[in-house]
C-alpha cells in the first residue's frame, strides 16, 4: 500500500470512529427507556411490554413512558401504591432499597439472635428508608417532614400481620420487654409486621413499650433521626454506655447523622473553628488537642440530643422464652437533673445523661458558611437540619449518584488551609447537584427532582457527560 493510500485509509478510519463516538454520546429512544426502566425497577423490561412497543413505534416518548410507570406507584390516601401491578411493586421495592443505601448502617444488629428476631417482628428494619420512600411517592409529603415529629413508619406488605407470627407472639409480655409488670397483657393486635411484597408505607401503630423507667415512648422525636430503628442501627453495641459529656457519648449516632443526612465525613469544621473548645486543663485527652477537637466539636455537641438514651445488657441467648431475657434494648432516661451551665463539659459529668437534652449543630457548609445553631431537643435538631441547604444538596447528591454513577464531593472547598482537589469535570457535576438540591429545598418534592434529573441532557448521554461535556 502506497503512503498516499495509507494516509487516506487512516483518515477514513478516524472519520468512521469519530462519527461512531459522536452518535454513541446520546442514547436512542429505546436505550433511554431501557435505562430509565432499569433504574426504577431493577429489572430488564419484557419484550412484550406495551410501553416498549409504543416507544419503538414512536407513539410515546421514552421519558413520558418511564414516568407513567413511576406515577402508577404513587401512594394513595391509605399509603398503598396506586396501581398494584408488577411494575409498581418493583418501583417501591427498588426505591426503598436505594433509600436504604443512604445509611452508613443498613441493618439492625441485635446483641443476640433471639433479640434480633423478636425486635424485627414489630419494628420494620427498613423504616429509615421508608421515610424517604413515602416522601418520594406521596405528593402530600414534603421532604422536610421526615426530620420532624414522633411518628414511626412501617411498610405495608402483601400479607397482613398475623397475630401468631414469630417468636414475639410466643413470649410473655413481661419477658419480651424489660418490665416487672406481669399484669399488663401483650396486645398482639396489629403489632406484627406483614410479610410478602412491599405495597405501601404507613404510620406504625402506637405500641405501649414501657422503658426502664416506665416511660411510654414510640419515637424520640426528630423524625427519622429519632426513630427507634435508626437509633437501634447506629447506637453501637456498647453496654450501659450512659453519656457523661466527656469520655462516654453517643458519637456513633451523631457521626451517622452527619454522614447520612449531610453527606459529610468528620472533621467538617476548619481548624480555627475548633480552637475555642480546647481546654488544656481537661482530664479528657481529646479536649486538650487541636487535632482531635475538629471532630469532637461537631459530633459530641450533636450527641447531646440523645444523651438520655443508652443500652442495657440483654438476657440469655438461648431462645428459651421461659427465661427472663430482654429484647427491647434501647432505653431512655427521662431527665431528673437540672440543665447544666456547661453545654459541653470539659470534664466528665456523671449526671450528664440525666439532664435535659441539648447541644449545638456545628459544621461548615459545602460553600464554607459556618452553621452554629443551638437546640434543646432532638426534635429541634431535626428541624434545624431540615432548614440547612446541605440536607437537600445531600439528597440530590445521592439521587444523582444513583442515576448517573457520579459521586460528587460536598466538602468545604473554600477552606484555604485544607484544599479539596477538584478538576473542571468534578466541579461541573458538583454545581449541578448543588443546583438540584437548592431547587429541592424550595419545592420539597423528591419526585419532581427525580424527574428533572431523568429529563436532563446529562441523563441522555451514554457516559452521563463524565468525559465529554454537553
């Protein structure tokens, strides 16, 4: 082959490749519908599906076809999916599984096998995720509402809850709960979870669950962050870990709140922000060191919201319901000591867990703003988190990653002493997520944000614009 013909051959090949690459950037209608259907259902669409045929013949555009599947799963006034078919069941299942990935701790860890089984007979393990699923599929549920109130949620499942289900129904009331009041009967009506496919989300029944001090509580407030299953997931396995404001604190919970709802890792303040809380005279070592205070100034002060919550030692692990084993393992001590003058004592306070809840929400926002807000209860903390931009931008980040695979950084990139290395591509996607999040804060609709992401030019690109811009 002569040099001239060789050069022509190379040019032709390059032109063919460049045309192929260009045409591959935007998905065909059929490929776009398949992508969206897979994201909503985690299934491959059946070749005989009516909507697939309509997309093929052009009688419906792929995005409208996809949204019609999503809209069928919208919850009705009773909390059930509007159209009970295979697609709707797949949507609610898939989105709940996705919402469960929100959480650093995704399952309940009982201290023994019987405790786990019995606890999950009446407490829905997916409850934290179901808060988000209801916000997504219910047009009357604003996203901010999941951070407020004392309502627990549970899934509505195909088979209603039978009264004879599971080990809990075999246990006498006084042996199922930590109480010596053997005269109180265990009411099994509507107590146990259903089985089978998830077909809706509803409020959990109000169960009378006496705690160690005979308090009757359903949730601790603050919506999902104060729900029993969320706390049971993240509190950790420390036994009788009663907070003292110093060494012993419910830090695993506060670290999880930061990670799960603000999409951040500690430390999330600047070095100068921690300086006022260093106490060289403290007997608690981390209070004397600037390297430690950056994390503790955020997580310890937030953990003051659940200072009265702690674990107790469970009973025997022999699954014998004739013994005195306890299975309800998270307890609350109602405050019976006055509020201390020190919001965050630099020395351990043995009565700290017996004082009223309180603390501070303290962190740097993704744009560098310092958030420093006092709260007097876990309910107030939840409300304050729901008022930040970061809560909504975090939700947008998680949806964006699910739909595109792009995991953006929401770190404080304006910290001059701790630069975050983001290239132009990183910043492009980060700015998109922030824009989605700020819009979400205004309209409060997860479904609207989801549809906006799926309708975007980015979603139509085969590589989501990761390497090639729009």
